[in-house]
C-alpha cells in the first residue's frame, strides 16, 4: 500500500481515501490484504504487543481478539466503534461485506475554502465517537456531525445509526477556516417525521410563548402600591 505514494500526482489525501479499499493478497505485510487502513497499522501492532503476540498470530484468532481491552485504546483519533470495526476485520480479513458494488464520488470541492455553509454534499464516515461522527467530504479536514445532528430521533450513540465507511449525505452548518473545523448535519438532509413536522411546523420544537402583560408607567405603578397599602 505504501507504494501508492510513489504514483505520480497521488497526494497524501488521495492515499488516505483509497488505501483502505485496496487489498493486496500475499503481501509481505499481512495487514495490506485486509480492510484495515494504514493509519491504524501502528494501533494493531500495539494491541498485539500488549497481549504478548504478533500480528500474524492475532489475525483470525477470535480468542485473542476478544481478549483485547477496547476501551484502553480509545483516543481522539480512534473511537470505540472504529476499534471494534478494526477487530472485526481482523477476525475475517479481506471479507467484502458488500452485497453489490456501490459507486461513490465526492463533490467537486478540494479545500476547506471551497466549503460553504448550506451546501449539501456526499461524505464517508471515517470515525465514530461518543459525541458524534467524523465525515470525509473530500477535503483535507474531516467534518464533524454532532450526535444531535445524526437523526431526528434521540440517540445516545452514533453507532446506533452509522457504521464506518458508510456513505452519507451531509449539510454544512458551519465552517471555521482559522481552526480548520467543519460542522455538518445528516438529519437536516432528510425530511422530519410527519408527527414532528406537524408539532413544530418543520422548524424544531418551539415551546408556547407566555402572554406578556404591558408594563405600566411609573405613575400607574405608584398608584397601585398606594391603593394596596392604603397610603
């Protein structure tokens, strides 16, 4: 897989996007024949070392893989669901779970400067964490869909709805070029359930406003106090 970097005009971002889909049967590095992304190779090596084995012994060995303490390796880069997906891949490396080929293509945006609030674009789930899902939309920075923006119904865990490498459609909510952050929404690309739309008018929950009484002028207020206390 690393040899892809030698392909003319194939940059780091293109390598990141395509490396996980490339399988190399009989490769010197056994992980090259799996769906594990090269960015996770070091993590797999660490997990194997921590349970006193090597990668060759780890792959396909369900007993060893079940003994891995997943939560120990959770980080900003790798969420719990991502690590579980890696372990599941190591159980049956190279197995293609797709029932049929699916065509996926990013929008014609190449940098964060091209991303505009309000645009709807295709994306790919790259990581799942407790607070949301990271989505690759074809630029260097992955965008974040907060857990509250994944579905119209309440969910506690993004894994209830999403999985790694799932193709999704997202709406851009916010772009912070200085901090290189992109806020996205999945649910805003989908129609709200009929009962929710009727209740809120399609604009989210809006509590009834309390009727406000007009504020009296100072003379009226003093008169009211005088009448109350008889002075």
